[in-house]
C-alpha cells in the first residue's frame, strides 16, 4: 500500500535534491529503504551510516518504520573539529 511521506532535506541533501522538501508516494516500510529510494531519485552519494534521520521531529534509527502521513527529516554528516 502506498504511503504519502513528507521529506525535508537539510544542507547538502537540500542542495543535491534542489528542493527544501517534497511529498512522495512510496511503498517502502523503513527509513533505510526510503533513504535508498531517495538516493537514486536525487543522486545522493552520502553513506547512510554517516547521516542522521528523524521521523516527526524525533531522531530515529535506520530500521524505524514509516507510516502514511509521516514527516522524515534527512541530515547529512556534520563536519567538526
């Protein structure tokens, strides 16, 4: 069953996607699978393990399930020193 998911992109992801956010229809169940779908859609080349994600403003793990109507936030790695 297709789900309507809002994806919000930050920093490098926003630059690569060329948009701040979008609503997509998807059949994936986990954030990891959604990331793979978006990776191909927008040619994102950051490794999944280096990025942070949140679902409905709460940090989540990559195996977290997404539901219809969720908002997923994608944060690229942050450089520090």
